[in-house]
């Protein structure tokens, strides 16, 4: 069942989105060569605490296989759900995805940014650029009267046009008091399919593209998902509100974070 948020719940979702955006900007700005993913995760926890929030990722999954960190931090061929570690150091040429879910007053905001560290080649720079563009294309399609499939098709078109692979086993989702609510939001599929979009729906839209073939490896740690061919993957995400007019991005930062991407080759 898709949950339509009340005005009071939307106000709470905005607060959660604001905190998520603020913390993500601070942590992404700290991604430099030599820092460990464990250090970045500790920063996430501290920044959340400073804002009266907590991580929805920490302990997610219950007693059987709880996620052991404040954020999912995935490097290079790790598509999603990378487990931070003090022993994993970020190097020049890496790309790092930070996926953060903040809980504020019982509601959640979910957002992801993939950043380049130092010099990356033009293929990887294109991967990041197109994946982020696909996020904005999906958001633009999230209008009242459209359907979930319109979001999916807009995202998939960006990948197809750029010759990139689409992650098909993992999807976006509704969000609110729970991290994962109905409906699922695939990053591929036909237009005009799936549930109707109506005002009050809150959705986490999250394209995940890869340079290589569309095949994944699910690791024995119960969380980390890798590209099967070892080539890089990128992930961008926002939590949005469907309104009577344009969609509202609840996790949009006040000042847009931009990392200068320096290519080994001329990006053109």
C-alpha cells in the first residue's frame, strides 16, 4: 500500500531531507585521497548527532545481518551497500558513493552522491555526469498524473543513449517513517506503467549505472554489491515529494556541492 503523507508528515519529511542534504554535503567535501571510508563513516555519525538526528542504516536488517555502519560507502566497482572500514583508504582516481539515510523526528531522508577523487578518465567522468543527469530526468517525470513507469523510462533512456549499463536488480522506493515503502521504482521499464503518481507521495529515486555489462555479484558479507566485470558504477539519489505542480526535492542542498572532476583525457 502506497502511503500518502499528510501536511504534518510532509513538514517532518522536509526536516529529515534538510538534515540528510546538509550532512551529505559536509562528508562529500571531505572525500580526499588518503582518507579511509571508516573515517568518513565516523564523520557521518558525528554530523548527524550534531543535528539531533541518527542513521537509519546503522543496524538496518535486524538481528540476522544488521548493517554495521552509519552510511553505505561504495568505492569504484562497489555498486551499493559498501561497508566502511578504517582499512579501506580512498586513492586518487577512485570514485566514491556515499548513501545516507537520516532519521529526524521519526521520518527519513535518503540521498546519495558519487564523487571523483583527483583525476579520473573521460569514461568515468561521463558515467558520473550521465547518472546524475538521469536522476534529474527521473525527478522531472515524477509529476502528478504520470506513473512510476514514466520515472523509470526517463532514467533508462539516459543510460541507453550514453551506452551505459543499468542496474536492474536494485530499485528506488517509497520512503517515510520506513526506509523502504511502496512503491518500488525500477531504473528501467516502459512509460505509462505502474502506480499513478498523486500529490503526497514521497519517493527515493536512485539511478545506478555502470560502465560494463549488466551483471552483479552479491557478496558474502550480506550487503556489498559489485559489478561482475570489476568496472566502475555510479549512484545518485534524492528523496522527492509529488505535488500538484513540480516535484519538490526534499534532499536538495542549500548550496550545491560540486567537486571538480579532472580527467586524464580531455573531457571536451
